[in-house]
DNA sequence: TAACTGACCGCCG
DNA sequence: ACGGCGGCCAGTT
C-alpha cells in the first residue's frame, strides 16, 4: 500500500458501502490526522485521477454536498446519492445520521 | 524560496 | 443561539 495520505483516503472512500455516506473529518480522524479534514477534501480533488473513488459519498459533517461543485456536472453528486437510495433535498442529505457510515466502528469488526 | 489556497472542523466571542 | 477565526497537511504558483 502507498504511504501517501492521498492513497490512504482513496482506500477509505472506496470502502464506503453503497447507500452510505461519510464526512471528511471522520475520514481524516480514521487516518490518524484528526483536524486535517481539509486535506481529505484536497485528496478528493485529486481523486479525479482515480477511477473507482465514490467521492459523491463524501460530504461535510452536516451532510451538505459541499463538494458538488467539483463534479463534472454539479448535479451528478446528488443524482448518484439518490440512485443509491439516499434522499437528498437542496444538496442536503436527509436522515444523515442514518445513512452515515463510520469507518472507525464498522471496520473494527 | 516563501506564501496562499483548499470539496473542513472546532472553538471562542 | 449565531458569527467569526484559527488550525490542520500537502499541493500549487
């Protein structure tokens, strides 16, 4: 595995189950760099170079699709989420606490 | 080489 | 309860 922070982010994001979402801060904390949530978002920016990175499943802590503007068509992010069964209204994920996926707990099986 | 930015989060006023 | 600001890591200019 790569020691790069980016590569690490890609792996976690790729592990996000369908119909689930995660926040930047949680991913950053999972990587051990709590507080470097911005870095996670930056990694997502480079995620465009990665073919299998469901960046649409990554949102901020309030469940708001802040990174939608970085998708090819901005609506693509909301569309993909709705396709997976996630209800999104006005770029805001509904039942965010339910669809939220915490790597720190679900992976610790 | 040094400084700023960036798909954020948490704290302080 | 709401608003503003600093901090985090790495890449880009």
